[in-house]
């Protein structure tokens, strides 16, 4: 029985030594590993950022899919493609807002509809983009563009 315990200790000692050696070896090449990860991210995601945002960007925004927007933003930060997300958000704000402002059939409902849109967009910034100041600035810019697009809209508000 003692002989069996000695074998187990020796085997565990050998495994531990191998793991420690592997850990030291990995840490020695840590910058190399980070570079490999960086290259993989740019190859797998970076080259397709435009097509990804074109396909799913407005759908995620209109459906208020906050966790998916968080994931998209995190992924795009890794490959320095956040400006594409901002541009998509700005386009979404303008198209949604201009649709309301230019709807002459529902002109009397314009102000409450714009306020509702503004509230929904603020939720997107706070929950979907985690309160990022840059996205708050995009929101402000987009709403200003929408409000100023029709000559008498600022007076109605």
C-alpha cells in the first residue's frame, strides 16, 4: 500500500512539473500569443466588420437587443471598428427620426413620438452601449439633425 502511494505521489509530482514548465513556457511567449490572438481576431472579424454591421446593426437597434449590442461593441473595440457602430447608430437615429418628422398624416403626434423615440434611444445608449459618452454624443447629433430637418419642427417642440 505504501508502494502504491509512492507511485501516486511520483506521478502527481511529474504532472505538476510538466504543468509548471508549460506555464513558464507560455508566459515566456505571452506577447507572441497575444499577437496570434490579435491576428486571428482581425482575420475572422476585422475583415468582415462592414458586412456584419450592415446585416445586423439596424435590426439589433430596432429590437433593442442590449446584450447583443454589448457583445457587438466589445468585439468591434477589439478590432478598432467602433466608428462603424457609431455610423450605424447615427443612420438609425436619422432614419427613425426623419420617418416621424416627415409623416404628414400623423403631424399632431410628432412631438410625443419624437419624445418616445428619444427615450428609446437613450435606453440604447445606457444599456446597449453601456453609457459610452461617444454614443451619447452621436445620439445628440442625430436628434439635432432630425429636429432641424423640418423648418418649423423646433418651434413645435
